């Protein structure tokens, strides 16, 4: 079950353990969507390369989101593409590779291509602080995912640029990393991993802390998708919300040192000036406050909405 009760911000969940150390290539048959999907990724990759010249670039191979954890599998399975991608980038920019200090095997693997700096996973949540730590400045610093480096390598060799998606949830045969070379819908992914639409209670695209709920299974997955949760009722805690019990878990979890439940109350009372005064505009939308709340209060979504009314 997705657990939203924990006492610190070291997020871990037994649900998000990969069972397969290799990529699972799915939906790679010839199809009419292949050209548009490939063109979209290639154009984005080429545009990304143009922006790198003379910049400082952080290549991120970690995530605070517990379900975005397929980096070791992806890096090991696409080493040749990764090598070419790094070579291209080093011609254009000052490059630093950043990995969670917990991922010992990934650190060793990536040292083959570049020097590696280790950080705590939570440091992903504030890009300015991460940039300052790595380059002592936020000026001209870009942060990209290691998947982007792989795509650069693939496009440079005229290959099809792939999407890599971790899949979890008891509504499918998940706990694996998918490699996609075509445009696909959520329904097609469900079928590709022997899932059951009838078992699905909720689909989330993105991180388990702040991903977006998917309401139409026939919508197409974007090239930016990194993880999809296909959740059944047994994966979900109760949706019923209760009154705040003043446990202060949201305060302890907030990486920006804010008072999330206070901001939630200010939003509910429509007190815009007080919301800003208490730092509501400094929220980085990590979703931790909602994740830790034992009362199931949708704190994060309320604050996100409140930031639009200032």
C-alpha cells in the first residue's frame, strides 16, 4: 500500500522496488505513430543541445521521488548511447554528473564517463540550492536528466530516441523500466504489461509525491513521462480526509521550512496577503506535506492553487 505516514523525509516504500534489472522493450512494432513520436523527441533533443553551448550543466541521475528509481537499469542498458551523449556534451559545456550517495553501483557505473558528485536525494527539490552546491552559483546553470544524455547519444547516431518509464502498481505486472520507441496511450501500456483496466482505481503520471492524475486512459503519454503508477484499491490508503491533528509532520517534512497547514488555512480563508507573508510563494510543489499528512488533507494542492491567486 502507498503509505503516507512516515516520520522523516527519507522516502522509501516497498512498493517501489524494481524486480527486473533489464529494460523491458514494449510496443516496438512498426506503427503509424512512430514517425511523429521520433520526430518530437529528436526536435526536442536538438533544441536542447543548442542551449548548452557555454553553459554549466548538471546531469542528474537521481530523484527524491521513490518511484523514479530506474536510473541504474537505464544507464547499464544504454551505455553506448550514454558514452556518445557525454562526449557531445563535453564539447559544448562544463558538465557535472550528480548521483544520490546511496546509489553505490550507479556511482561506480557513471565514473566510467565522468567525475561524479554525490548528494542527498532531498537536494533535488530546490534546483537553485543544488546548482549553488555544484557550481557555487546559479548563473548559466542548466539541470538535465541522464535520460536526456542518452537521447542526445541516440539522435547523434541517427537512432530512434527512446522514452524510459518506470511502471508500478498492482493493477499491472509492474516494478520494471519500460523502453518505448513509439507514441503510446496509457491503455496500450496497461495491455503491454498484462494489466487489467477493471482493477485500476487511479493512474498517476510522474512522481508518487506530486504526480498528475490521469483521467483518460486513451490520452497519449508525453516524451517527458518518467513513471506511471497503475494503482488498484489495495494500493491506496483511505481517501477520506479528517481534521488536522496538529502533529506537525508537514512542518518537519517541508524542505523550505514553511508551515504548510498554516498556508492551507490561509488559502481556505482567502487571506492572500497573509499567505504571501507566511512564504506561500516560496513553496516548491514537492508534495511532501500531503504525503506525510495522517489526516489525508490535500495541503499541497491547496497551496499550489493558492499561489495562482496572489
